[in-house]
């Protein structure tokens, strides 16, 4: 199996739960799961020169994650997200402002990584500050044309604008949204025609020249729509949900996206991509936190899929 370098650019957080804290942030969770699947996920972000930042760097090293894309800010603290999981399938986030990842820079190490990447993941939240937004936009403009660009729409706490969402869509090959987010995107961008899931996905693909739209539906599985070869039609995959014992949904969407990108880079067909991503998302939802290590049973199942 070929090992791909896959970047995740944007926020790094310490997720602070009522009874513990752990690494978080969508690009961080995404890269963690990319690594567990067998590719090389590299986080491109910034932490503060503080205890939480050092904890995160130690976590990355302990779990085999590269720190070459992480900047250390002497001025701003490490990002933090206060999480309320009193409703397990609807966690609430309070993301602290003016932290290190809000002030990322375009450095030579980051430019070197850009040239090696098979895919890059970015989200809405990572672009909330003008400084990091400009860096992410410059990175997307300068990535090699062959690099797969993956945009994860995230409407937490209104840290987005119509302009940011539209730019991000126009740069993307793959767009991942939750069911509520695809309806939110239609409202934000002024789309008023066919509001069926199929119609909304077709609109995004056609309006923004996207290759694939994936909509996660929680316990009801996911829906994928892809422009067919030649661009004359669409391919669909409607994947049902899986029965699990839910612990919390923190990070399961990020792991889902990691699995989707991994599967696509392996050249799997659309339904297989969706089934694999849906399974990995359910594995994470059955665990605590967004960076739970896979069990040996899960690892063995992944190895068999690759044979």
C-alpha cells in the first residue's frame, strides 16, 4: 500500500470536558485518524509556549504524529474548547478566541509540506481570524494542482462568513457537511430551489465545480454524490446507519472524513468509500473523545480490507 502525506491545516485545541481534557480540533482529529489508517497525517497549525501546548506536542510525539507543521507562538496561548456533553449526540463547544492558531504564518517548513501532500483538509473554524484565513487561502492557492482539497463545513459559534464559505467551496474537490450544515449552507448562500438532499448536493457540485459532496446524518448514515467521469451525470451512495452504543460524537465527523479521504486515495469506488467512512465514524462515536486509539479488532479489520 502506498503511504500518502495528508495535511490538516487550521485549529489545534485542547478539548476540556467536565472530567478530563484531551487534544482536539478538527484538523488535529483528522490527522490523528489518517495516521491510524496507515497514511501520514501532518497537522499544520500553532500552539502557545505554555503547559497545554507542551502537552499537545508530547501527545503528537507519543502517537507518532509529526510536529514539523506546528508553529510555537511566544505571544498567544494554545487553543482551548470547553465542551458540554450532557447530551451525548449533540455536544456543545465554546471555542476560546485569540489563541496561537489564530495567528499562523506561511513558513518555509509549511511550504515544503505543501509540495509533498496528496491531500489537504481545511475547515471553516480554522479561518475565523483574518491572519490564519489569509495563510490558509494562500496555501490553497499555491498547492499543486494534483493535490486533493477537502473542505469540512463547520458552523460552530458563527465563526464564518458567506465570503469565507464561498471561497472554501470554490477551492474544494470534496466537501463534507452534516445534514444541518447543508441546509445552513443553502440558506447562507441564497439557494432556494430543490431542497431535497439530492438537489442540494447537485447544486453544490454544479455551482462550485466540486467533485464530491458527502453529507453525514448521524445515526442514519451518510449520503455521497459525485460527478461521474466525463461530467455528464452523477454517482450516488446512500449508506445506512450502524447500530452502536453511543458514548459521544466528538471527533467522529473528523474521523469519518479521514477515512473518506484515505479510501478515495486508495481508488475505492464511491459506495465502498462511504461504507468505510461510516464504519470508522461509528467506531469513534463508540469511544470517548475525538482521538481514541482503535482497538486491535478494528486494526485487524482495516488490515484485511487492504489485502
